[in-house]
C-alpha cells in the first residue's frame, strides 16, 4: 500500500495502525517518489532476524572456505582505522 506524505500529515500516525491491519507494509511517497517503508514491530523483528541469520550463514561460509585471518585485537583496530581513515584523537 502506498500513501503520500500529505495523507500522513493530515491523518497523523494513526493511519499506519489502520493500514497495517490490512497490509504487511505501508510505503510513504514524497512528491510522487517512494521514500519510506513502515512496518509493525513484529514484521521489523522478523526482517531483522532474517538479516542476521543471513549474515551468520555468510560468516560460516567464509570460515569453511578459509576466507579469514587471525590477528590480535590491536592489529584489528589498526586495520579498522586504516579502512575507515580514522586517526587517533
């Protein structure tokens, strides 16, 4: 279900409760472009759990394929700083 931002302004957030009883998600468009997706907390938690499960499976695949290295915490932090271009402050 797609609604425009003006409808949200006019009716307030209660429109989401009403629409989420009928639809899994509500897409909010701004100036004709889809910009936001609203889901209830249960659906969000399902999506987040699926995302974490996928990341976990990818890590296991990397380990099985040998795509990792063992380094000290100090080496890891220095690597992160280089990758993120962060210097000590």
